[in-house]
């Protein structure tokens, strides 16, 4: 290792000493640059960028200590080893050499063998440092590319909606944090906050498939459980055992005013009531994603009623676990106090960020303060989503009909809506209407299933207790279902310069004619259950029920006026 | 942090004691302990009485141990957790995979 040629700056005011030293160094094959005082040393340093500096301590104009300080300052991240050459012998002078930026010292007169050895050792150290620097530059470059790719994948969603707020530091992805939001075809919003174990690229890499699956399936109208199942299966397959994803997912149904919440491994999701200021905590009751094999993973989200102005807050453990210089944790009490003392709900989000920032003061957070919140609003605040399709086929099928009959087993285990929506959007003219179509289809299908086949009474949903009971009953009856069916008859025909789509949905139930008061109730209390039906009526050209009330027929013609022209509140 | 292992008298069980912060820095040490343990170990006890904190990397290490110990057929107890440690285990619902006592 001794052979590599270095440029060595020798600063010594004593001509004899300097020439002797210069001769020794040159004999070793190194190039020498000479200086006779500190000022000159500084100038030579700027001109010739030496690899190692041999510096006399006491020199006129500027001594070696001062020159070292300035050179080290200028060198910045570059390692420029400085070896002091000194006739001083006392400990405090030698210590001063190191404190002013020197890396080593040698006492005069020089021992030639030791001098050679030191030059070689510092030469090695410098090469290692250069290598490290170059690896570090390479890593930063790679991270930048990775981050750009990640941003393209992960931030294609709807985080910019006016009712959403999020905080995610620019390089949080390398802390394993990710925040995603996407519109559902029915106009709702799906939110996901994830926190992968570990740091750096291993933590960031899992976020890619999560984002792909989340966006792809949410846009197609898959239920939260299906999306979570798919993410879990993917992560379980591709990630090593010790890497997994703590996360929370929230579906906001802006039409029926509810939130479906799943929490697996991150701190409780907070549900903040806009009118009372009360907070309900939805604690993690699931293992993180990517831990269990598919056959054992069974996501069980809970449903909550949400009035306009109610909010959900999702976070990684970065908030409660951020700590101050004394090592104290921010903790749940401080977080809760922010909610208790909030005077303006709009400010809570910023208050949290400011409070955490003030709390940690000068100390750097271990994790990132990743935070996501959403406010329940009416659909007209955020509009129906424009879901773009990448398919390029023109026209598509125009004259066709299909029939899908679902028996009890299928009703319990299969959501036909994504499949049907997929077929419908093969018709070029219907593609931009997938939001409309999904809303109509979902509302009518769920009515047929819940009221027709399962015999659930929508009056139950009047208060929040009944609301929970309703969905509990729904699940239970669906699991116990042994008979009954829902038929979907769908047809399309060309009409004018567009087409006409007809849905006919028939259920095996007795029909709601047995309780006309139900229908009256729906009309009188749109706030609870009639919203859906009222919306469907506005989205369709025709909507009618048969006499018994177990068959509904909806017709939609396209091209259609834009959403904004539909007068949502009319 | 330090990790130490104490086998029981007949060598079929082992107690792994964690001291201090249980985080990524202990990855190597923790792994070596269970990989170097006798092959006929059937039961593992993780003693957290001296553990002050664990992070998500530590949870990952527990999963590695679980795989090593036979996955679904493994027998791993996590004992003497302080409140912070217990909370982290419960948020992650690791009670579904380990016996937390």
C-alpha cells in the first residue's frame, strides 16, 4: 500500500528542516509543495489540494495552529490529514496540535522510518475516506432516483382534496412511512397510512406494491377487506420475515355518512366529533400486514357513523414516540390534551405538528411525524371522481345483455360490483361514468341484498347504536344465509350518438310492499338511509320499482351532463 | 443493550434475557443466540424484565425467532414486560403469535 504517490504540503519556516523533510518525502515517490509560513500554507492548500499536510507548529505571520483551523474549515467534508511537526514537548502544546485540527504530531528531530509509516497510514485513511464519500454520494443519488419513482407511484392519489390533510417528510419513505389516498368509484375516499419496520431502502421498497395494490383495487371499487387481504398476501410473499407493515386504513362513505376503520399495528385512530369535541379511539386489533399467511389473515374493520365535520386522524408511532432532549416521550396524554383543549377543529392538525415540533426542540426525531386526517363532507364538496382508464379500445360493445344470479354462498363470499363495473366500462362511452355507475349499482345491489334477501330494516340505522347493530346483523345473517338470491340483468343498446344502459335488480325477498311505511320513511328521513336512493334517482334517467318492491329498474343514457350540472342539492 | 441466554436444567428450554433498548443494533447478537442454541430446544422464554424499550425492528427479530422455532408450532413466551414494552406488543397484536405473560 506504500506505493501510491501523494501530493504533500510541507509548511516550515526553517529552510534546512524543510529541505530535509522535502528530500525524504520525495524519495518515497511523493510530490512536494512547500510553504514557509501559515499564510503561505493556506495559499498552497487552495492551489494544489494536497493529500497530506506536514505543518510546523511555530511559524511567523500565521502559526500552524491557526493555519490548521482555517484549512480544516475550508476542507469541509474532505479529509485532509495534518501532521504537526514540533519541537514542543509539553503535553498541553501537543494536545493543542490535535485540538486545532491536527490529526497527529511528530517531534523534531524526525525519525525517518516513523515519518514514512505515518504518511502511508494517513494516505490509506484518506483513500478510505474518499471511497466512503463516493459511496455516500452514490447512495444519495440512488435514494433520489428511488424517491422519484416512489413519488410517481405513491402520489398519484387524491391527497390534495380539500377535506384531507397530511404530513410526510420528504424522505419519510426511507423511514418506512407511507400515506395514500384514493377516490372510490362511489365518490367515497379510501385512506391508508403505513409504517414499515426498519429504515432505508429495505423499509421503502415494500411501499411500492402497497401503493400499486391500493390504487388499483380502490379505483375498481373493491371493498377494504379485499384490498387489505391482497396487500397482506403480497407483503407476506415478497418481504423477509422481519420486515412488515404496521398500518391503518379508513374508508369514508360520504353518501351514507360512515367510516369503516381497520387498524393493524399503528397507534389508535382518533375519531373526532365536530359538534361535541369528543374523541373516540379505534385501537389496533389486528396484526400488522405481511405477518400472517393469507389463509390466516382475516381483516375485520369496524363501522362508525360520521356526521359532516367529524374527523379521523391516522398516525404512525412517530408522534407519540417523539422525544425531547431529556429523553421524555411526547406520549398519548399530550396528544389527548390537544384535542380536549381544541377551540377550532380546523387547527387541530397544525396544532399537533407544532406541539410535537416544539416538544422535540433541538433533538432529532427517531421516526417521522407522519400524520393524515380527513373530514367528513358532502359529495358536492369533493365531486365524483374522474377515474381515468388506460385502456385504448374505441367504441367497445354496444348491443348486449347479461344476467348474473348470485346464490346464498356467493352473496356471502363475493362482491360482484368490481367485476360488473369492469364489464360496463368496456363500453367506451361509459368509461368516464364509472363513478356514477358504481354508485347506482352499489346502492341498488346493497338494497336488494340487505333489505330483500337479509330482511334488514333500515329504520334500525336511526341512531348510532342501531347503526352498529345493523351492520352486525348484516354480517351475521350473511354468514348464516342458506337460501335466497339476487339477480342482475344488465343490458345496453346504442341510442342516438350514445347509448342506453339498463339495470334490473331482482331479489328473492318479499319486497318492501309489505312495509310501504319503509319507503315513506326513506323519503321523510333522507338523513339516515334515504340519501343513497335519492342520489341514485338523480343519477339515473328513470328509476322504478315493481309493485311488490323486490325488483328495481334503472335506466341511464349517455352522453350525460357533467356532474356539476346535476344540481346535487336540487 | 445486551442479550444473554440461560438454558434450563435439562437443556430443552432457553431463557433469553434482554437488557436495555431492544432495537436494530441488537440484531446480530439476538440472532446468534438462538442460532447457536442447542438444536433440541423446544421452548423459548424472552425475559423483558430489564428491557426498557423495543422498536419495530425488535418486533421483526421476534418474528425471526418464531420462524426459527417452528412458526405456528413454536412455543415462545414473552415475560416480565414493563408498561411501554407491553403497549408496543399489544398495539402490534403480537399476543396472537406469542404467549405474553
